[in-house]
C-alpha cells in the first residue's frame, strides 16, 4: 500500500514541479529575470555566482580560492559548484515549486552532474531558456553594473571579454546538450525588462 502511495506522490511531484535553467552570456539579465520569475511563480532561485559571492563575503577558504579565479573571469572547479548546488537542492527539500538555475550548469560536465542529482530525486530539467544578447551590449551593461556592483570582475573590459569567451568556449555546449532533447527556447534579451519577462512567462506557461 505504501509503495502505491509513494508512486502516486512521485507522479504528482513530476507533474507539478518545473525546473528551469535560465541561460545566456554574463550580463544577459539572468539574475534580474530570475528575481521576477521567483516573485511570479515562487520558484527557488539557485545562482552559483551568488552562492560563491556569499562564500567570499563570509571569507571562507572556499570563497578565497574561488575569488582568485572569479576576478580573472575563469571558471571555479566543477566539484566546488556541483557540491554547492547539490547541498542547496537537498536543503530546499520537497516542498519547492521548482528551481531556477542561474549561472549553472556552465559546461557539459556540470550539466551531466545536474541531471544525475535531479534524477536521484525523481526530478528533471523542463526547459533551458536562453537570453540572447550580443557581445557589445553585454560589455556595456557589465561595465555600467561595475559602477555599483562592487564586483572586481565587472570593472575591467578585458576580464568581461574573457568571461564572454569562456561562455562561447564551454557554456554554449550546455544549450546543445539540452537542445538534443528539444528543451531549448531562445528569447531576445534586449528590450524592456517587463517585455522580456513576458516572453519567459509564456514559455514557462507552455511547459
Ligand atoms: P556572470 O554571469 O555575470 O558572469 P555569475 O555571478 O554567474 O556572473 O558568475 C561570476 C563568476 O563566478 C564566473 O565568472 C565564474 O568565475 C564563477 N562561477 C559562477 N558559476 C559558476 C559555475 N557554474 N562554474 C564555474 N564557475 C562559476
């Protein structure tokens, strides 16, 4: 009997939960849009950049090591970010409405790790939504953000260009990985913030 009840529960969970990867180059508006989607749907927002910056703020050993790479625009090792996401997903428990992953996965190895950790909880990725923004717009936006963000990696144009290069070189492959399963939708990321949210909302409502 309890097996049957658990089976019904897991069926319900698979149906109800929506897990989304908000994707796009640095500065494409993932954080801004994620906050708006959290407000609308009650998703749990998991940003590896935010998690790493919180480690830096608390001056943990992990944070200090990560900072050296982040300031240069390089990726932090996979095991570090995968470990952080794993704990955050476990911590969130079963009651969440779904997750918005932002800044993760950033390469195919991270995508495989994400699939396997979600699979272990009878969850999966439902959509990867790409915010498309051209490189020169990105550079301008991030430099403007650098005026107030306090982030060393937002202040220096060569570092911003390197982050964009890392995106092209390693991260774009994640969209191909999920694209093979028909889960990818591209959204123009230039325009009014509210209009971009509306486009994301219609994609999420269509799931
Ligand atoms: P942005 O998308 O604007 O570059 P993030 O906050 O997502 O900002 O990331 C800032 C930095 O944190 C990255 O340049 C990288 O050094 C590190 N980082 C964030 N997420 C990951 C990840 N999934 N894998 C490796 N490094 C990451």
